[in-house]
C-alpha cells in the first residue's frame, strides 16, 4: 500500500494521470474504468491522510 501512495505522490505521475482523466471517455467501458480509477485515487488519498495523522500522533 505504501508503494502505491509513493507512486501517486510523484508530481510527474500526477500530471500524467490528470491529463488522462481530463480526456472525455468515448465508451461505457472507459467511463467505468475512469470512475474506478478515480475511486482508487480517492482511497489512496484517504489512506495517505490516515497515515500522516497516525505519524503526527506518534502511533506509527
């Protein structure tokens, strides 16, 4: 999980991902894939926030 957070924390990966996400999906499958990727990124951001909060409290 930490590896995923590190990957999505890299600025060039974020820029490339945002450029991809700004493209309009052409089909149902692409829309579904886009939604799932968005959910994954939101989940990773949540996990990252939880990890930071735990570190600030000295629990990690």
